[in-house]
C-alpha cells in the first residue's frame, strides 16, 4: 500500500469514528415553547446581563425589571418549567430549542444579520421534564 492510500484509509477511519461516536448518534428533538415574550430594549449593555436560562422567579424578575418589559411578569412554576432567553442586535429574532436523548438542551436564537440600535429579545418557557444539562453544563439552581 502506498502512503497516499494509507492516508486516504486513515481519513475514512477518522470520519467513521466521528460519525458513529456516541455523541454524534444523539437524537435531537425540537422543544415546544409554552409561552413567549419578545421586545426591544434601547440600552445594549443590558443584554450582557441576561442569562440563557432562568430557573427561579428572582432572576426572572431582575431581567423583567431591567429590560422594562411592559407585560406583567408571569407566574411560572419553576418545578415544572424553565425560562430560556436569547438576544440579538439584529432587527428580528426567533427562539427555539432542541433536546437530545441524553437530556442535553441546546438553545437556538436565529437572528437577522442587520444591525439596529439597542437589542431585541425573546423569552420563552419550556417544560423542564427530561432536561439534565444545558449545552453540556449542569442545570442552574
């Protein structure tokens, strides 16, 4: 076998290992948002304070007040639901999430590429059942 053939064979072997590794085989299912709030905030600095996940009323209230959200803050049963958050400086934003078969939640914020002053946000609630980690990290308390 030539060194070129060995290199090609090694390349195929690496691809096979990657494709059939346990992490690559994890099935991801879309997670439905139960409730959703969206809006815009003038002060871009406030976006940095937003956690991607909120697991208690105190942290939700902090964001709700800082961003001056006009709607009344909802009452959420944090034993059953968590709140996910995404922000962008683009003009539009869509929030979604997927959960793999190992219980890892991935939060996806899909935004337009245009830039606008301030930032846009989407806050959503999802069922907590089945979630063990969020993007590979333990669920915050």
